[in-house]
C-alpha cells in the first residue's frame, strides 16, 4: 500500500492535467446516469480527489491561474450572451432585483452572526457581503438549454452584477475602515478611479474592437484579442480596488454586440471556456472543501447551516418577491432563485481579504473555523443552485413548447451559397449563418461552378480548396455544410441545376466589387440567374465584417406585400438583425408598412424597428445620406412582369453605383410563382394576389396556433 501511496499526490503537471481531463470527461457521463447536473460532479470530484479526500492530485498553481480565468469566463459569458435589448427593456427591474438580492441576504446574515452567534461587527459585515453576492456557477446550464435571453436570466445576470458590485464596495469600506483610511479623499479618489475605468473602457474598447475585427478576419486571432480584452479589464478592475470579476463582466457588456451568438467566434469562446477553464474553476473549488471538519469541529455545522439557510433563504425571498412584482411565471422565479443562490470564488476572494486583516496580534478578521465553514457552504449552495437551475430550465423549455406558435410547415429553408473568390466566401457563409433558423438545424450548401474548358482541372482543384475553406468556417459554428464543385458550360445554369438538385430554398451570392471582373453592375451571370430562377436570391456586397454592422436600412417597393416571398425575406432580415443586435429601418409605403409592422410585432418582437414613409421608388436615392460606414443597406427589388415591379427599378444599377458606392449592400429578389422569365403581367398579378392571401392566412394562423389549410 505504501508503495502505491508514495506516488500521490501527483505533482507532475502532465499527470495532473491528465486527471483533470478525466474528471471533465467522466463527470458528465456519471452525473448524467444519476440525473444530477454535471457541474455538481466537477465540484464533488474535486472534493474526492483533492487534499481533503483521496489526495490524488495537488492543488498547484495551474488551479489558481486556470481557476481564476474560469471565474472570469463565467462572468464574461453571462454578460456576453445577455440580451441587450432585454437589458434596456428591464432597466428599471434589474436594479430593483439587484438591490433586493443584496439587501435581504445581507441583513439576515449580519443580524444572525452579529446578534445570535456573537461575531464582531466587521466580521458580520464581511459574511453579509459574502452571502449577499453570488457567483453564476449554474450559468452553463442556461446556455445548454438555450435560455440566455429569457427575462428571468437577464434579471438574474444583471441582479448578480449589482449585488456583487455593492458587496465589493462594502468590502472596500471594511478594508479602509480597518486601515484607518476611510476619509473623504480616499473615497473621492476611489470614485474617480472607478469612473475613469468605466469611461475609458466604454470609449476606447468599442473603437479598438471595430478596428481589429475589420482588419483581421482570422477567428483564432479574434479569440486571442477578445480574451486579452477580458483579462485586461479584470486586471484594471483589480487595480482600482474592485475584484476582477467585475471587470470581466463589464468587458462582456462592451463586446456583446460585436460577437453574434451564432458566429464562429462565439462558438470558439463557449467551447474553450466550457471544455477547459470553467471545469478547472469548479474542480479547484471542490479541492478547497474539507467535509471532515463538519464533524471534527464542534459548532462548525451550525455556522454552515446558518450561512446556507439565511443566505439561501434571503436569495429566495428576493427572487420570488421580484417574480410576483414583475408578473413573471413561477418557473421564472425558480430560475432567478437557482442562478443567484450559489456562492463560489467571489466568496473565497472576500475571505482571502478578511484573512489578511489582523484585528489583534495573531488574530485575524476571519478565523480558520469561519474559512472552513464558508468553503463547505460553497459546496451546499452550488448543489442547491445547479439542481434548481436544471429543474427550472426544464420547466421553462416545456412551458415555451406548450405555448409556442406552430411553425410554418411550408418553410423549406435551405441556403445555397455559390462562391468563387476566397476573400468574400466566408462573409457569404456568415450571412447565411446569421439568417438561418437554428431551431431547424438545417445545413448550408456550398457550391463552386467552373467552366468546362481547358483550365477545368486547375479550376476544379482551386474550387475544392475554396469549399474546404468555407466548410471549416461553417463547422466552427457547428453547422453542417454540403459542398459540390460543378462543371458547366454556363455558370448561371450550373447554379440553377444545383439549386434544384439540392432542393434549396434560396441563394446567397456575392456581387463583384471590381471593374476588372465585369464592367456591368450585375456581373457576368447574375442577371441571367435572377431572370431564370423564381426563388429568393440575396446578392451581397460587404465592405465591413457583419459583426460591426450597427443599423440595417431596408427599401421596400410598393405592393411588395403581394409577392409570395414577402414573409420569407422579412424573416431572414429579422434574424439577421436579432443576431447582430442592431436596429432596422423599413422605408415603405403606408399599406406595406402596416403589414410589416404586424408581422414584426407578432413574430420578431425583440427587433428594434423604425418605419419611414417612402411613397415612390424614386425617393430611394435620398436614403444615401442616412447610411453610414457601419450600416447595411438592403434593397428589395422585383423581377420584370411581377406585381411589385416598376419601371423606376430599371435605374437601380445606376442609382446604387452613383449614390451608394462604398456602402454595405444587399439586394433581394423575393420568391415568385411560376417561371419568372416567361410570366405575363396579368398572370403574375393574379398569382401574386392569391399567394399573398395564402401567406397572410398562414401568418394569422401562426398567431392563433392553427395550421393553414390549402386554398382551393
């Protein structure tokens, strides 16, 4: 036996890292079979294999470093995935919940330890700060269920930040009063440093982020840049006297709108955090816990029970009072309680501060007994938090499924993305990723068409390499991509044949940006494509990365509501705006605007929309002055012979070239019935009116959760 134990605890970094990876691998498997959230498994494995358990691994410097980054990661992801529109809508509710979430546990804990258990005022204040703040340990569960943008989650994350900030400020008061430096000048300097930190980050970081994202498109470089911003913000936060978790959270708020939730960059951020840093943090917390002390130290169990009960009870009161006051479902109250009831590294950080404050020779503000009590309390509150969050997340998902509107069974969403130039290919795929419906989980088709000529083999090899490039780009966002290099005598015909073979619903294709490619506005084959294909075609010319777009302007022709593809292109533009978290300005005639307004209100209420009257198509050039460098201009046009077509659209290439040169541009040709190249105006008018009626009825039935019957 001694022969085996002499090798433990493991100190070699290679073996330590191997054991940690085994924990990260096995915890979800074992906990899944026991129907226990795997986050608890990470903590329990840390208890089991740590110094106070089987002593298999030593808590070396890697746990200190990775664990701290893991805590920053949790706070950063919470603010990065926060619904900023929901934050604006709840700007009065979040402070109320934050203050309640802080005040009630703080008062209960302070009174209990000061007047019942007889601890000093400073110690009771410190424990009050610990129990009134919380760590979003269970937040990865929210991400797994896709509930990051629910009002209850937004309130919980915002309330957590407010309660944590107040706790850290009171901690600074405790330290200052103990050191005798709590003068007016001290607080004036502290306030000025805090304002300078927040103001500097808000002013500088967006400018720096936009510059970097426009200049460097490599997602690895973008990830390193983002993490550098997070760590720098945390370090600066510590420098002004506030724990680094605040800085990490603040960095997430600033970077929120530059990292779309369906982008490859967001996928990398979540993947690396959930695979390495966050598990390291949870395992490290477990290794600090010594359960034996519950039975060895007389009275310790009462300290733990008091902290767990009054701290958790206070969070419960705050959550359910807020739930009732804000008229939220009970399941939302459970979610708020679950997310805000855990205490982890924030509590440990405050404890470390208290252990440095000497109140008498050899006696510190936080005794060893209190230290062990708080660490054991962390285990219990983490278990309570994860179980509650898991259960409430399941209830919310079931509730949403019960009341969700019936999806349109006719929506055959499948994007075909023809690519030719490597420098534009990833942007077109990103556009498809931002417009697709992630709930349908349908892949994207990448296509490269080469001429059947003497250079065919060389162009075919180049096409395969290009398709490999965009496949990697799509897979980095966890989206499946089918690809094909097609040989054809005519590019437009090759695209149309592939469109039919793959049963695609629409095409996203680039517009050339150089005269060397073609002197014509539409390029070599675009006009043949939209004249010969009756399905939706989206043509894009993007000068800046999509994640730096701040506003979308849409020009809609009159009678566009009678086109069969009216709701399809509204849906795609709405998803684009939601993922980019930017507003949309619709410019249309009054009757068209009313239908757009009703659709947006019913189907995409979170999108910030403004409506502007545009009676005649010849008013479109006047929009050029309102479109800035980081805006996107979308023109909804029409094919000849269709109900929304007008002669003024013949001048579209000249107007776009003259007035919108250098602007980010998308041109949309909506769906049509029949063969767009052969329909007469009378046939088009009759068909479109019938289709519009069909679309409107499907739309209304969606609202009332009824399935549309076919028109006879």
